[in-house]
C-alpha cells in the first residue's frame, strides 16, 4: 500500500507543477517569452549532470542505462537549442554597419566636355 500512496503523491505533485508552470508562463509578456525560455533552456545543464550520474552509476539494469543515455541526449539538445535561440535573438539587436560612402574621384566624375 505504501508504493501506491507514494505514486499518487508523486503524480499529484507533477500535475500541480504542470498547472503552476502553465499559469506562470502564460502571464509572461510575449516580448519576454523568448529570452526567458532561452535562459531556462541553458540552465538545463543541471539536467545533463543528473542524467550523466544516472547513466554512469554502477549496479543497475540495461533499461536504466538506456534511459540515462536518452536523458543526456535530450538535455544536450535542449541546452544547445537554448543557446541557438539566444544567439539568434541577440542578432536582432546588433547594429548593422552602414556602407561607407564612396569617395568621388576623377574617374567617377562625369566629363564636362
């Protein structure tokens, strides 16, 4: 009976976390959504460390190793995606250099013959 109660408790926490996360993110203005999400994706480096710990622990079955490997791959993709989104977002705010005006030389001036 203890395992079933623990499972119900964990599922309840998961559902509440999903609800709270949805409510918090829905209140973020559209302008701030991309920087917020790219920053949180970059923070997922913590998930990579945890996934590497799970994948590298000894005395476990093959299923746990596979789940750990999949977690490392997905967390790495999330981190790289966060940095790519951040880089693209920052590119929008860079100034573009104006081309220097060409100097008029005698070869470029029209002849007044």
